[in-house]
C-alpha cells in the first residue's frame, strides 16, 4: 500500500479466507473501581483458579505461555509470555515479462525468481487481568526479508540495512483493557501497530495467497504509530477511534507531514447465529509529503509538494463483511474507498474471496477483483530496493506507472499443510500455497510486462494480460 495514493477505491467483493485475522485488541472486560494499571502489574498474579472464580466471565484468566513452564503454584504475570517465529519464502513465474517485474505488486514484484520474503519473530503477552477490571498485554515483533523493503516505519530503524533484504520493526505496542464507560469496557492499543484496514495482512498467515490484491497493496495503511481505542458498546458492537502520525511515519522529521491522522470505525459481531461479522473503518488525514520537491541528476523527482500537503486530505473508508456459509465454506466482502487530494486521483475496486475447507489440512481459495485507478496515480511500480523508502523520505525515487486503468484479477490457490511433514514438526506448522493468477486491463490499456524511462514513466506499450504462477512455503512456530 502506498499512503500517497490518491484514490477513490469503491469495491464490492465476496472474500472468504481461513485463518485471516483482522488486527484488533483482545476483548477483555469489566471491573468496578479504576486503579492505575502500573501499580497492579507490580503484584504477582493469583492462581488461575482464583481468576476463574473471581473475574467476570468475559475476562480471560492468566495462562502460562510457551516460553516458561510453571512448576505449579501461583503464576506470575511474566509466566504468560508467548513467543512466535515464522519463515516465508516464495517464487513466482511470469513467462512473458520484459521488465522482470509483476506490475501492480509491492511484495511479490520480482518475477521468475525466488525470494526470502520474511523471517518474523515476536514476543507478546495476551491482555491478562491484573485486578480491579484492568488487563494489560503487549506485542513486540521484528521482520527481516525482502518484504521489509516496502514495510518500513520512518524513524524506527529504516535504512539500517539496504539492498534486497532489509529489517523492520512491525509491532511494538502495549494493550490495555479498562472497565471504563461501558459494561464491557474499553481497550487501548498504544504504539506501533499494523494498519486496522484491509482483509489481507502483511504476516504471511494473515492472508490466503502469496500475492496481494490491489486494494491491500495500494490503499490501506501498512503501519501506524499512535493510539487506538476499541469501545465495547455491547457484546456484539465495537466502536473504534484512534489518532496516529500516518502510514509508515513517526514524529519530527520521520514523517511524511506533521498533521495528525486517525481511525474511526464500527464492528458488528456475532450476527446471524454467529456466522457474520461486519466492519466499517475509516482512516482520515493529510497524506501528501510536505517537503520541497528534489530532482536527482538522472531526472527522478521526490514526492514533496510543499506546505500545501498539510491541508490536502486523504479519505480512506472500508466496509467488509465475512459470512461463514457452512462449516467448510466462508465468504467475505470488502468495499474500500480512498480519495487523496494531494495527488488528485480517484480509484474504486471490487474484490471477492471464497475459502472452501476441503480437508482439515487443505483449503481451496478463490479471489476476484476489479480495481479502477482513475488517473494512473495509484498503481505505481517502484524500481530498486530503496525506492519506496526514498519516496517516504522525500528523496528522488525511480518508478513507472500506467495510464488510467480498470484492473481485473482472478486468483485460485490452495493452502496445504502436508501431514507427512507436519507430523514430525512438533509445535511447528509447515504450509504450502501454490496459486495461479491472471491480471487484465479491462479498458484497453497495456500496463503489464514492460517498464518505462525517466523521460516517460507511464507504460503504454505493454500487454493487456499478465498471467503468472506463484508458490510460497511458510514454517511457523
């Protein structure tokens, strides 16, 4: 995704996926008299049985994590620490490309080659009660691999490593549950977090395919730094409100512009006998770069548009619906709208997913999407491993794009966890995801399989179709 996109993405899609989770805080609840969480955290947690008897049934009891093994007796708060690691590598083949790239992709942009996409490691603690209706948890996560090229957060180690494989912190937030205002309380997420929008996440297992749809690559924020409050208005309705410094930005000089941005949204859960969830989330604020435009010796320019960027808004709104049709078949529909005044573009999209659990270890996934980029300013291919970071830093960056285009894409794939491997992995899980994908221009443009030059970075002599085959392998612990 690019936070610079000026797009009006209108979409309507059925999306079904298994194991894909929207970023949200754990729903932990209740209590009576507010007490500062810092004081409560200093005390050792009581026995699990005491929690289960004394706490509201909505409030989860403290449980031992996978890093330490309790020898009995009382569990301390730190006994709940959880560690995870994941490795994803993949390859894709595009038989007719002349550019060496798959146009319209951030993470799977390199064709006919293998890639170590991500090695991620995290330490976390679930939101756990600490008394008086309060709960606290946290997540710290790092990523190394080719995906870090396009998932930096300015001011948080960006540029520490250069080249095809880079490093990026992806999560560093504290999660707090309070018993305030509502019967089920309010959850706060404070720090760096994945963007709350979109149905395809950056972690490999947070999406059903190796490749991304256009909306997830080019519309939604990847990383934000700020505060998000999830207000549990009722057991089935959440209201979200947040403020942040913008996509991939922190503060001071490590930001695209210094104006605040933020989230607002509603989540409706447990509809239709617990089969349906509806999410409506927006992210609003100025998105343009407020720096002064800079031109390199070879003619590339930076993204800066001056102080006008502080007043030109981006309006990004998403509505998604997930419905479990049967125990084996899931549909989800996602509509996303994004208009960015700083680049004077509008885009709208239409995406559908269906997930069918053929067996316990085998899921068949389908995706269909229509995405309209009204002026060609949204779907842009960055050239070089540091091009995206240069764009964020207001430095000249190499790229090529397409004319105003209506894109269509169809993807079919499977998610397979072969027992012959997993039966010998203990607590690890191996997942293989082959896919077939066809992208096509639906309005007669030719944006695929060719690159362009600094003199004319708009591709007009490519192909209408792009057919490619991909597969990734994921080992998670």
